[in-house]
C-alpha cells in the first residue's frame, strides 16, 4: 500500500520557527517532526511514500532525500500550496493510481500502531469505504479538544459529521486516513480549493467514511509553539 504525506503548508502558526524552514523540519525531541511519521510508516511495513511539497519545497525535499528512513520516497510539488489542502491531495492523484492509500499530515506526530490499525481494518471493510483513525476525546484536556478536528459517529462507527466546531461529537480526528479510490469522487465534487474536512464531509454524507479506534496509541497535532512543547513532553514520557 502507498502512503501520501501532505507537507506543503507554511506552518505560519509556529511563527519564527518556520520563517526559514518548513514546518515538517522543525525539531521535536532533537529530530524533525516528520521523521516520526516516516518511522511509523516504516515500522508498519509501508515502503512507498510520496511527500507533497510546497513551502520551502527544495529545503524539505533535500533533507528527506538525505535520510530516507528505509522508505522509497517520491516528491510531488503543489505550486498552489498557500490555498486549500485539497490541492495537495489532488496533486498526488496520479501517483496514487487507482488503489487504496494512506493519507497523513506532516504536522501530526503519529505512531506505528495507528497505521497498523488502519491497514488491518481495511481488510474487514466493504469496498468503496474510507477510514479515519479516531481517538477518544476523554484522553485530552479541554483546550486540546477545542483545537482538534472532531468526528460525530453513528452507532456503527460511520462518520456523520466532521469539523472543528461540531456539537455533539464522539471522537477526535488524528490526521490519519486510509482512502478508497472512490474518495476521488468526493474530491471532484468539492470546491477545487478547500479544506480536507469539506471532502470528508461529502464522504460522510454518503456513509462512506468510518472511524477506526486507535486504542490509545500516541499521536499529537502540532499547530503552535505550545503544541510543540506538549508533543515533546509526550515523547519524553514514552522513553
């Protein structure tokens, strides 16, 4: 199975940390943020990985090419990286071809069990169904939940709504997805430049997106300097 990592954004909320380097190369525990996701993919047995570049593309591409983490890395450039993330997803379409693939966010600290749970769940799902790795909100303090993307679920685990402000909600979106090729229809139906949640909302409306519980596996969405400090504390606690 292939994996796509979206890494085109400028990481503006990290302020001075991203003025001269792309957000995925900001250090966390002495390593670039993206290194942890690359390690997680390798540990889960994923080898073919494409990174969608944009802001400071050459800098990020050169750094990743110098340390491949045992992966076969490809690089895709999104010239319109200052617009909606849908354009980064669309840029990977030809590389992915007509097969299921993992979709990950470069600024989310992820762990191998999350990847493994998604790929294992794929074998038990009907065709044309996409999956999102979901976590229980109760694990997180209110200020983190306020910033996270939320998921509303029906009793069978299908996503009925997705967004940062939905109420009520049942889970948090960890930023890891396993998309079926049928998901491209939702991309085509969405505005050309939009947030990914708009695409996933269309999948949810078709009952084509289901949540997979990560079972307490570690992850963290890094947007701000405070998030970076909290993610560093999470890593330190795991050592």
